[in-house]
C-alpha cells in the first residue's frame, strides 16, 4: 500500500508542524533551533509559541530545554496523533509537536499532517534502556534506523483520507458523551488533495441499533 507503517517496537522521535516548517527544520537541528526557526517562520515571539508533547519520563531533558527557552508547553497524557494534527489547524493554538512515541501512530499522524500541507519528521528513538537487539529487528523489517522519514515517505500518494472519532476529550475532538438511551460521537475527516476538513456530530440511539442495543441489556 501507500503507507509506510513503522513497527510497534520501541519509540520513534517525532516532530510535527504546519506548512511554515516545510524545508526549514530537520531532526539534525538542536531542539532550541527547531523552535526558534519555526517561531521566526510564523512570526511569533518565543513566549507566544506553543509546544505540545506527551507527559513522559523520557521527555524530561526535552522539557527542561523548552522551559529554558521560554515557550508555552502543553503536556498531554496520551494522544500524540491528535496533537500532531492540531499543529496544522490554526485555531488550535498549537505550533509544534515534539517527543517520542509509537511507530504506527507516527504513520497515522503523518497522513493527516500531509493532508493539511504540514511537516512530519520521524526517526528511530534510541534510549539507554533499549533492548540491544531492537535495531536488528527493525532493520529486518525494512526500517532504516539512521534515516529521518518525512510525511511524504510515511504517507505516499496524492489521494489520502484521515478519519478519526473522539473517545475521550482531547486537543482535536470531544470525547463520547452519553445521553439517555444513546451517545453522541464527534468525528473528523481530512482529505488530500483538497485539504478539506469535515467535522460531524453523530447521535447514536442504542435501542434501535442492531449492535448498540445490547448496551441497554
């Protein structure tokens, strides 16, 4: 297919941003330089620049660097796919996703980011606590452990669709809301080449639904 799905074996370092980052940042740059380059490209003072990242122990060093720079920081318990997409939606107020997360999620996020004309950069995250055989396993599955993958390599092709529904409330979508005899679900659909963003709210009636009616029993 047209998706390069990275194996779910350890973590991958990810950076996501909107179109202002195209051709301007790389993972060879220090984190401070990535932030300043993107802030300059967007015409934002550092104190108004917002970085979103997973709240994880592995990110302590990155977090210290970001705090020293003086950017705004949003720490999330999970959901770096939604966080990556949020960087490409101006109304979100999020400018940059940075940090390490799972591989399959990187591919899913790259699909949405590409649909919105943004930048997604991903490479294998190396940690002292890694299984020494991990890199060998990744190479056996076709992963270049020294390469930085971008959105065009993770999500190839010019006709792509990204769809998501919210389960719990996040940066991108509201979570499921239960109502008497049913629930309300918020969903999002993004398409390439148009870049169209569609949001919908679906009201499910459990009593009449062939599957969901069992929730009432």
